[in-house]
C-alpha cells in the first residue's frame, strides 16, 4: 500500500501499518504519523550529522539492534538514522513503515 494520506496518524499497535516496533511499544494505544517522523529523522540527521557520528548508542538492546550498521565499531546515532534517511527497506515510503528508528532516537536523547 502506498502512503497516500499526508500527515495521517496510525495506531502504533497496528501491524498493518508498522513493522520493527520496539518491544516497549508493542500493543500500545499510541498514534504515530509516518510523515512527521520521516521529516524529523531527516532534519536531525542532515543538520547534526557530524555530532551524531560521535555519539555512541547507550542503550544495550538498541546497541545490539544497530551493531550490523557500524562495521565493527560501536554503533552511533548516525548509524541508527542512516537507513531511514536513505529510504532503505521502504523506510517511510510504503506501509508498513519502521517505527523503531524514531522511537530509538528519542529514547537515546533521554539517556
């Protein structure tokens, strides 16, 4: 399905719309707007790329989840966002969209 409804919000727990849901959000009644998340991730990545490349991921589970993107070094916030920014794996272009990158970024910023 194409993401044709701009700024539409969808229930996080609906697997028809979201994949890669972080464990702590499974079954959640929260709503998410894929368009807003895509723009957030892109703007943070492109405006802060140099800083993101120097900040390693702190959460142990998240560090493991993104280790494959880091080519043998500690994964960084830039590694976390890069697949979404590049549109890899249909990130934010078709349903279901990956919810994990935006949630993980916000969780890392809280640490």
